[in-house]
């Protein structure tokens, strides 16, 4: 029975662990989804802010004077490059992640050329075709004159998020575009850090949530073990056994019902010595066949015995002696009937009589019934 209790304890613990794990997983999954969206928005705001801040610090009229590779030594190029480099350092970007470009023509706004870059080897005027994923935010920034950012995209150099800041001239018209690129690896690394932190917190929450589950898993088998021990004691003959299950729940109600059942069974077992084997067999067969008690027609042989001179004999005997002798006689008759394959209905009948040990019994009524 101990193995069954341990198995039940394990089942309860596993059930609680499963529920706790599902709850923690649902919370972590939901938090991860919304946090991923939030991190993406934060990363987009980061590159958008880097590009927009640089665009405000640049002079669009001087940027318009940069066209050829020889302009790499011009004051306009050097000033713009110094502004970009300072912003790059503040934002933690690489040299190839911040530059200035402009459309070649209004008819082809997505065909651009590089104007200012941070690499030592400059490439002013080199052509660059915007990726499809970046064309919409680039065009939006050019038309609205406000910073924009792209979604995650991929090219031959990796996966990125780009921010665009329009550089305006004195007339307030865009003449170039600052592009700030951020490698998606930064986003993934940040996301991984937060995921590991969330997993650590979730694991702690899981173990804390398991504490009441483990306590419950221990209390249930403990109450069932008490009931099991009570059943074994009852089977061994201790018919007045009672169990105390102080769990203040359904197990306590079950223990109370068990105690009431034991009392009821004890009362019934106390009547067994006064019930004939035929009656007990009739009860057993009636459970198997409800129609058995409906009656049947059967040829039987009945043993009838009379005690000659019983009335006068019992007048001079004590009541306890009479009962003992009658029971001994009936027991002999019952054994003879049973040994011959019959059923006895009177082996313990007189045990139900109650006599006073201080008085003699007058069995005149019994005698008159016997003679009739």
C-alpha cells in the first residue's frame, strides 16, 4: 500500500508541476512576444534617433557641394565626417553603420550615391540601390522631412534595421539622407539576455509555485494511509477501529464516513453468531441472484427432535445450565445435518434467549408449542 501512496503522491506532484509549468510557460511566452515587439520598436527608435539627430546637425547647403572623390579633403566633407563620427561613438555604431547618401535623380529616388562615409578609404559617388524593404521608409522620410526607420531586412552583408534622417538645405528641402544601420545581432543579443533573465525568474516562480503542490502531494497520501491502516486493522479483527484524518477537506469527510461505516459493520458483525448458516447463505445468494428469494418448490427432508420429559426436567435445573445443554444438543443436531449435506437452521437459536442467572426458567410455553 505504501507503493500505491508514493505513486499517488508522484501523480499529484506531477500534475501540480505540469500546471505550474504551463502557467509559467504561458506567462513567459506572452511576455517574450510582447517584449520582442517592444525591443524591435526600441531598436527602430534607436537608429531613427541616431539618423535624425545627425541630420539636424548637418548643413544641407555644404553637403550639396560634395560630388567627387577629390571632395574628401574639402572642409564640407571633413566637418560632416566629424559630426558622423562623434555620433557613431556615442551610439556605439561601427564605421560602416553610419553614412550620408542621396538620390541620383528625382525620377529614380531609390538609386542613390554615397556622399560622406567614415571609412578611411572614401568612395564618394559610388552607386547604391536601396533594398526593397527600405524603399518605403526612405521615401517617407524624403517626403515628410521626418526621420523614419525600417523593419528587419537582410542583404549580402547580414541582417539589419536602418534609420533615415533627411538633411535639409536653407530652403527646408531635403538634399541628402543620413542612414544609420544597426546589425540585428545587437537586437538578438538583447533579446537573448532578457529571455535568460525571464527564464531565471520563471524558474524561481515555478519552484515557489511547487511548494503548495508538494505539500498537497504529501497530505493526500498521508490521509489515505490512515484509511488504509484502518481497513487492515478491521480485516485483522479489530472491529471497533476508528481513524482520525485532520485535513479539514474531503479526506476528513471520507474518514468520518469510514468511521461511521465501521460502527455499522461492527453492529452487524455482532449479530452474526445469532444468524444461521442458512440465513447467511441466503443473503449471499440473494446478492448474486435477486430472484432467488422469490421462492422455489423443492423436496426436502426435515429433522425433528423432541425432548421427552423436558418440562419436568427443566423445572429442577438452573437457567444457565438449561441454555448450555440445549445449545450442546442443537449443535450436535446441526453437525449431523450439515455432515449429511443439509442445512441447519437451529444451531444457535437458543443463544438469543436471555435468562436470569439467579432464577429458574419455566418453559411451559415452549413445551406447549413443542407438543402442538
